[in-house]
């Protein structure tokens, strides 16, 4: 589309949006059985408009109208009546301040909203509002909206709804217009938006000096400082107090979401999505409604990830969108969630994760959970729990001694709570312990040659290493050699002049040290220096 055609289209649409309603006519299509008298009584402000309507439409026989023909009716002749909006769904704290000054805090679905009423949502709260033509909007957390005009033109289907967003955020879905009398306008401190069949979001900055408009479907005419801008789907604009709307800016695309397991059973599951170029932050939302009429949870995060909040089990929808550098929010990605995470699992207390334990009973302990019937304890030989070696339902006690395990190695365990109705909740964090083998001490043999001293022993296990120590004293405080080796033999240069001591122990793959071998003595050889003193003494005697 060329720029010239684009600007011409926008100018025409703005003109159509801004035409005075009084200057337009409603065009009605005649159906079988219609006559002017009944039509006037049903739709017009006075049945006496009958004759005026006949003359305007040049009708010869007012008692029998031709089906399929058109009646042209000036808007000012059509009967207008006040018609309330109503609350659809709500979540959290929602309050109505009535036009007469009274307040209602305990609201429920279906409560009527009248002309002049103000609706407030509290922190972490939201509410949906449904208008006479089934157009709807959702008010998010900490939002205030006043209902300035709520009327309908009889049974024509034309509805005139005008509201004032004083603070906060909202999203709307407006039904296509039923005629020239249809109007849906949202006023903010800095802007007016006029729509005729569209979906878009509006938000007011925290200090109230500007508004953001993001169009998701259709077209919206945004006015500010007596200037108008047409914003089409996929674009957004901002309007500061006393200024014209900014040039429409393309919204960020929806981020890609990663596949999720179904159901989700982990308590603090991390939801992830693809990072978006141009996104300074992200808005994440969860709703029990596929249309996101109200929210159960929302958050703004800096990174493309967020931990799933603690919500009741059930079906939900998750959506996320990027927020660009000027604060405009982009297109949303939506994903279904099935949560089945309750009753919550207990926290495992002992043994410590990875602890080495001797043979015998292993006492497992966990945290007490209120309002549960008992616990399901599972022990496996693998972290994925595909090889379960022990499984037991217990009562509400928080410890259990496992005595059936005989093979050394690493074992994994987890605990799930069992609700009073018998439902087994998600399993808790997986922890492990090692059951130590009954390690023997090596049988060390020491042999000496003229050049070396060799210590060796029979290998105890193919996975073992060996800790070898050579010392000057039997308490092994004055070490001369202290190493862990893989072989089952260690050679030393021949030892002269002083007695030495050798000992060896096995070391398993977890660095657990078994018992030391018996201490072996290494008798020294007489070194050459040993003969210097006697020879010197003999030589001295010979020269006397």
C-alpha cells in the first residue's frame, strides 16, 4: 500500500469515526409483518413520528411494507433509554462506588453498574464488565473506571457506552457496530479512544501524565490535544497530557513458548520463553479463563522466565508478551496449563543429601504436612525412579526405617503427601544416600631387594584406589610418603639408616576410606656412611 493510499484511508476512517451521530440516519431492513405504526411504537421516541417517517421514506401503504426494503430513520427520532452494564467475572478485591456516594464491597458476578458509578480493583485483583451489546472489558490490578454514559437505542441493537479510565490498565473487546448510533469510547486523562468493533489495551502511567494504547484487532482513533491518529491492529501509540498522539509504533511480536509437561506437578516449575529483540521486560499472566476475562496472577519480569506461582490445581492459561523501551506491550503468546500439585510434598530432612551410611536400617525423616492422611515413600536405584526398589504408604508419622536394602551403592528417595480423600500429591525433591560396602583392610606384604622396598597387596575391588603411607614413627605423624594410588603396589627406594613403617587402606569411588591394614616395619640397610666412624677409629689406633 502506497503512503498516499495509506494516508487517504486513515483520513476517511478518522472522518467516519468522528462524524456526529445526530447527522447520521439509521437504516432498517423491513421483514415480513412489519408496518409503520408498530415500528414507530417499538423504536421511536413517539408513535406520532408515524406520519413523518412515512413522508421521509415516501411510503404509499404504511400498513404493508415490502420485506427487504429499507427504512431511513433519523437518529434523533429513535428512543434512547439508560441501560446498565454488569460485572462478568471478578477476582480479588473489587469495589463499586455508586453515583449517590454509597459503596459496595462484597460483589459477585451479575451485579449491575449504572451511569455515574465507579469501579475499583485492588492489588492483585481484576474484574470483567459486560455492556448491553455484549462488548466487554477487563480491569486489571489497581485500576479505577467511571461509567459516564450507558444507553441503548431501544431494541435497535445500537448501544452508546462511554467510560473514563482514571488509573491502571484495561483490555477491551468491542462488538461490531449495529448502526450509526453505536459508540464505544474510553477516555483517559490525556486521550480519547473511539472504536467500532475491535480489541485493544489501554494503560495510564503511574504518575497519570500519559496513556498507552495498543491495538490488537481492528482500528482505533486516538485523540489528544484536539488531534487524531488512526491506530491499526499490531500498532500502539502514547499520548501525553496536552500533546498529540505519537506516531503509531509497531508492537513486539509474540514470544515463542517452550513445551510444557501435562500435568505440571512440580511446585516451583520455571516457565520459559524465547527472548525477544527489543524487549526491555515481559508481562506474564495466568487466568482460569481462556479469554483472560480475569487474572489469577500476573508479574512483570526482566528475563524470559518466571517461576510458576502456588495456585490451586486445575486448568489455566498462561500468556506472556514483551514490553518495549517506551513501555508499549506487544502481542501475547498463550499456552494452556494443567496443574496437579497438591497436596504439597513435604521437605526431606535426613539423611543429608549424598550422605554415606553404614549397613543396617536407614532412618528417613521428612517435614510434617497438615491435613494429610499419610505419605508415600519411594526408594529407587536411579534418579529417574525407573528402578524402584522400595515403596511404602505410611501413616501421618514423619519418619520411616528402611531395613530391606542389602546391596552397597547409591539410593534415591522421595516423599509425596496423601490427601484425606486419598489423592497422592506430587513428589518432593529427590535426595540420595550411599550405602557403604563392608570394606576390608588390605593384606600388605613388604619385600626388600638391594635397590628397592616393594609393598603390595591383593586388589579388593576393581573400583577401589588405595591410600599408602610411609612414616618414621608408628603413629604416622612424621610422614615421608602419603598418596592415594590406583595400583595395588608401591615401590620405594631402599631405606637406609632408620626404621620405617608402612600402612595401606582401600578408598572407594565416593572417597570413603576403609580400615587401615596392619602396620608393617621396614628394617633399614646399613648405608656407606655407617662405616665411616668405625674405620676412622681403627685407623687412628694404628697410627698411635
